[in-house]
C-alpha cells in the first residue's frame, strides 16, 4: 500500500537541518534503551535501525518484526455528514466502506495532483479515522478542515491521541492471538476492530506496509510501552525483533508499494502513478479534483506518458531516487526508489519510464549511476509477493 512516508535517510538522501525541536513518541526512551540509531524523520526522532537492517528485514519476511509508527497522523472525522464530507474531500468512495473496514485512498488538489495517500477506517456509522503520512499530516488536516465548510461534520486533530505499533510477518497472527480474545481469524485484510491486547484497549487493524501479514495497533500513548513489552515477550519464542524505518523501506520496496515523495507527489495524478483504480468517478456527489482527474484518466487511456516499473540490477551498484534510466543513449525515465534487496540478493528500484520501454524483459535498459550506465532488467511489480 502506498502509504506511510519512510525516512528519506534510509534511501541515502540528505535532509536539511531544522531548528524546530524534534517530536518524540511515547516509546522514545525504550528505543534508546535498545540501542536504536535514531533519525530526524518528518520532524520526529524515530528509530532507523536497532542493529542490522538486513536482519530486521529478514525477520519480518520469515518470522516477525515490531515497529513504532507513532509518527503517523490520525485525523478523526465525525458527524451526520462525515461520509459525505470524505466523499467530497477524497477521491475514493468512502461512504460505501462498512463499519469495521478500511480503505486505501488519496486526497488530491484541484489540478489532480496527489496531496497524500491515506488509509481511512470507518469506526462507527458517523465516525472515521483518516491516517496520513507524517510529513503530510498537517497539510491533510488543513485540507480536510477547509473542505468541511458546509458539511455537518467535525474534523479533529488526533495526532497526540494515539501511539501506533505494528507487528508484521508470518508469526504475527500467533503472537497477537496469545495476547487478545479478539477474533483475528475473522479479521480480514483492511479491516479493524476494537479489542484488548495484553489488557490494553486498542483498535486492531489488519494492515501494514511490508508485503507480509500483520497488524497495526492504535492505542493511547500512555499504554505504548506496556504493549510493546507484552508483544516483545509474546514473540520471544518465534524470533520477533524490534525493527526500524530503514528495513520498513526495503520491505515496502520489494512489495512494490509506493512511497509519498518518491512514487507519489503533487506533480503526479493517481493515473500517472498507475493507481487510477482508487479514483471513483461513479460515487455520489462531486469531489475535489474530479474534472482534472477525468482529463488525466482520458490521457492515460490514450497513451500513458510514463509507467511505473520494477528494475533489477545485473550488477551490484545500487540506484537511488533521481537517477536517470537510459536506453540507446537516451534518457527514458527516472528512478523513484532504490535499495539493495535482502530477499532477492540484488539491487532493485522502482522507476517511471517511457511506455515504449515499460514491458517486462525490455532489453538495453540501464541506470546512469554517476556517469556509468549500469544494466538493469525491467520487471513487473511487485518484486516480492508472499505465499498465502
């Protein structure tokens, strides 16, 4: 799921220093006690890694990993017209989401550009929780407040009301089942239900950003340490380890999940990103960006200017965001994300390339890495898909 902006530092990008004090999650002291390498990410001091990024990545693929995602931005929308407001403000058909279910969607500006990608949970008939990426949370909040004019609905900033922990990986259902009486077997992907985990009240959501089965647990900040410790103890026998944002990035890259600021941006529409399916023109009522998105859909149908593809290296050099994709001496695209893949054992990347070169197996494609054209194979996304 193209959601949740990860540390650009994990991709080797440099970020300008900020004079604004960093925000800390409720688990900050615990991360430091575990020896985490911390990093400034979207104004939060977050764990980048605890030890080996590769070990953390492989733990999630084969066993389980525990993440602090409390930097994410929760916004509550309530009231008789909450569904109508979200249908107007977002590109998806939010009114059709059943209570206890969630939907991946986007919020666009009037010209169709993507302001952020989101997950929206319907908590009750007239109550929704919108989860935005950390770096865009304020912009999303401001847009929702502005778009709420004339609707009988309230938009509330609940970023300080939640801590968010995620347990991801094939062992995660068993770990969580040992701590809750909630019906996890009946909890479908992209669904959430209230429950108690290790005695802590939580919204238990079967969602994630790793390509593995897993859960995201929304709790009050004062319960975060207690829940982390309970999950850690419950996972001791099956190899659960704490994981930072760096391995979360390689996990989502292998799973072909877009990252805001890389595969998604204000300069791209959902149709440019190959995610036009999230735009629901048939829903009731108008929505922000509708006319521009109709035009974008027509353009994409006529001829997609560039297509998001996967690239697998033939050599060992790692492509980074912004590197040119080349063929026949011409620039045909640009890398959006790149990293070594622990699962494939090779460097991989996502890139937007000209449609004429987008077919899997297209020959003669390379990436310009500091003046050297390194050979890459075009492949279909995702790079990795778990067995169910």
